[in-house]
C-alpha cells in the first residue's frame, strides 16, 4: 500500500486516508470493515459506476445526479474526517 505523505510529514490523516485499505477490505469481502475504514467507499463506487455508465448511456438528469453524488460524497468525506479528528484529539 502507498503511504500517506500527509500523515508521514505532519502526523495527521488526510481526507483520503483509509480509502486504499478500505478498497482492499472490500475486495476481500469484509464489507463492514471497509465501511468503518472509509465511510465514503460505497458512495464513491456508486459515483464512479454512474460516471462510467454515463459515458455509454445518456440520462435525462445526468448532470443533476452527478452533482448530487459529488456533494453527498463531499459531505461524507469531510464529516468522517472531522469525526476522526475529534476522536484523535479527545
């Protein structure tokens, strides 16, 4: 696995910390472990799947769906990051 440069230099996790390990857990079949490692893993996969599907098929509200999924992922990523930081500093 690739090390997190932010964690190595500053000692703090970045917004993407855990995504690689979460994907590895997901591929091994540990679905709950993958979610606990990186909560946005499933919504990111849905977004990625939709983006790939949208390359081949055009949907009526594809732009709205993409923006909605991106905003949802941003909220989950930022929220889980702050949750981790609160647990670390308490």
